[in-house]
C-alpha cells in the first residue's frame, strides 16, 4: 500500500491545478446549472490531510502545489507545477515524502509528470480536457497515463449532488502488468462559486482488502 500511495497523491495534486480558493463552510447549499471542472481549486495551495485505514492505522500529511511559470519540453510551452507530498502513519512513525514536476498543457491537464525518483508518466489520451459546462449527473473519461516504472493509470469522472452540494468525483485505477494495484476515488465538494470546499480521498488495495480514507482542508 505504501509503495503506491505517494504517486497517487501526486495525481491528486495535478487534479488541483485550476484556480480559485474556498474554505468557508458556512454558506447554504446551492446547485448551479453548470460547473467548470477545470476550475475547481487554485493555482498554489497547501492542503492538510488526516485519515485512517482499515488496519487501524492513523495518518496525517499534506499536499502543496507551487506554480513555477512557463517551461518548455521538446519545444512545447507548458505551465510547470511542482507538487510536494508528505504522509505519515502516526502509530508506527512511518513517513515518506516526494516532489513531482507536472507539465500542464493548454487544456489545464498534466500531460507529463516527473517524480524526484526518476519515474516519468505521460498522458496517453492527450489532448484531453475536462468539460467547462458540466451539469449534475454528467460523467466521462478522465486523463490516462503510462509510467516508466511499468504502472498505468486510467480514470473517469462524474458530477453528482449530495446534501444540496455538487460533488466532483474522480476515480483512478492503477495497474501493473494488467493487475489492479489500487483504486483511488477523490471526491471534491464544491461551494456556491463552484470551487473546492472540501476534499475526500479513498484508496482501496484489492490484494489485501485494505482501505485508506483521507480528508483534506485548506
């Protein structure tokens, strides 16, 4: 479980490379007629994480993303984002951290990612873009990646209503040699302005049946 957790959190960091900011939980529930899914969080942020797993573990950590401006890859201009991830299981004291560079294309998606351990992931359905006018009940394909460590990631999304709020749900399956290693489901609850209000991530590891749940706040 620990081997793949940091890489999956990095993908969540790429998912948050839109704009805007909200941590206000006092507003009344409100549903818009449509939502811009490429515009759900903010350019630079620091999200604190807490959670538990089904083996009795207690977790804490953070994800931070910094915008490093324009960079070029193979002669193409990208927006370079750096994702910093830290996670610790507080019962055992196990901890890990990592930094990933994400090259964001003109559609606002991470077309190319490089970790500090040298793993390279490329989007294979590029150009890909999330819709700018999604309605409650809509769903579709997400970004898919192939990585140099042999892993592959396929994703999908849906937009639903829960207790009067819109929820953007992004699910990603990571496989190695055709075997499912884990599934990550990220749920972002949107505020009245269509921006991130809260974050929930659930990781399921089918090989041992372990489920890890993490919640994030700005």
